[in-house]
C-alpha cells in the first residue's frame, strides 16, 4: 500500500557525522593548487550548502571571473576528491555522532522504512565520508552535490531516485528530511515532507526554530523519540 512506505533522507555533515579536519583541508588545498591562492574557509561556511555552491562562492571571493568559474569547478572537485581520499580521517578525527548509527539501524529494521541521502556533498565525497563507518550500504540512494547549486533543488531528485531504487512510491507526508541547518528544513518544506533537525553540531537552535521545523532534537541519542517523529503520521 503506497501510503505505508516511509522515506528518510539524511544529511551527512553535522547530522550523521563530524568530518574532522580532512575535508575542509582537502578543499582548501585543491583550490590553492588550482588558482594559487590560499583561501580561509571559515567554520560553518559550508553548512547547508552544496559542494557546487561552496566552490563557486569561494572562487568568486578569490576574484575569479564568471567565465573561469565553471571549468575551474570541475578541476577543483576532481582534485578535492583525490585529496579527500587520502586526507579524510587520516588523523582519526572524523566521527559519527552519538546515536546516529543506532538510529540508522533501528530504521533499517522496520520493513516500511526506506533510507537515503540528501546531501550537498558530491556523491564520491559522500561515500568517502561515510565509508569508515560502514553505512554506505544502508544508504544506497539519494541526491548529491552535483545535482544542483541550490540545496532545495535536491529534494525532488532524492525522492525520485529512492522511488526508482526501491520500486515503491512515497507520499510527501511519509517522507522525512533530517539535517542540521535552515537549508535542510527548506528541503523538507519544498516537497511538503517532515523536516527534522538536530542542533548537536552548530548549536543553532534559535535560527532553526525560526525556520519552523516539524521536529528539533538537540542530539540523536534518543532513538525511540526520533523513530516516533519519523514514523508517526504527520498531523
Ligand atoms: Mg549538514
């Protein structure tokens, strides 16, 4: 029955895991190698943005011309992914947030629940980040950074891909988008899905509340409460 299927779309950074220093360092080095400028990427700058938006904003800030940005983006992403493969978690400083794995496993045990990703990371970057924690197989589909500049463009892509991957359909009220920024809340709202946010990383409760999510949690520790938020009917 179509209405019984539940889709959960997870953001990665700040929601499931903290990527440690390797990710930002890889991006900053890739840009440095491509344009010869050492850019400072402020903490929080990347939150809620897609990789395409992050890189184009940084290149623009560095003074690159509009016509230079498109070809440069391709080479920056290529180099970033090469560096990420080596640097990610090299210092053992990437970690999954407490409760994240338990939540994924609890949801995976429910036959009516299907899981996917809705992340600003390009897919290869997403897979590298999740790899050490063994959850790529549990999150086999999704929308990724290469699917658009604006994060909200990714929501419909994620649902369409999940429907194709799992061979089932999802009603908007049975879809949950889980993230850590206002942009994630918007991703839920544009497809009329439930928006669930967690403030463990950015401690940004105030701005999250202002964006009116369906549920706000301070962390992912209480698996049962979050599973209820996802699986109970949207009122
Ligand atoms: Mg995030």
